[in-house]
C-alpha cells in the first residue's frame, strides 16, 4: 500500500509540473493581468515545497516505519491540498 501511495503521489507531482510549465509558458507571474487571479509569491512557493516535504516524510516513513512520520506526511499533504485547492479556485475564477 505504501508503494502504491508513493507511485500515485509521483504521478500527481508530474501533473503539477505540467501545470507549472503551462503557466510559465503563458507568461507566469508577469502574464497575470487580472488582479483577482494573481497568485501571491508565498502561495506559489509554499505549495510545491510542502508537497515535496510531505513526499519526503512519506518516503522516510516507508524506510523507518515510524508512525509519527506517516501522520506528519498526512498533515503536510492536507495543507498542500488546501493550498492547491485555493490556487485552482482562484485560477478558475
């Protein structure tokens, strides 16, 4: 189950990288002309950094089987999902 979770996580990360590349191709931060959909820099950096931290915690859990790391990964992933939902809601307008 742990391996299936990490594979799913990596597939999701690939989709995230694809969205980031698409956003950057269309101008990135400079291409955000509408004030409502403009993303703060903290949000742009926090989402992928939290996702990578959660992935690292989950990988450490798989190696050590320390339950604290699993819960830490879950909490960080929940926060990452909340930030991602915020970005997608603002993007869709």
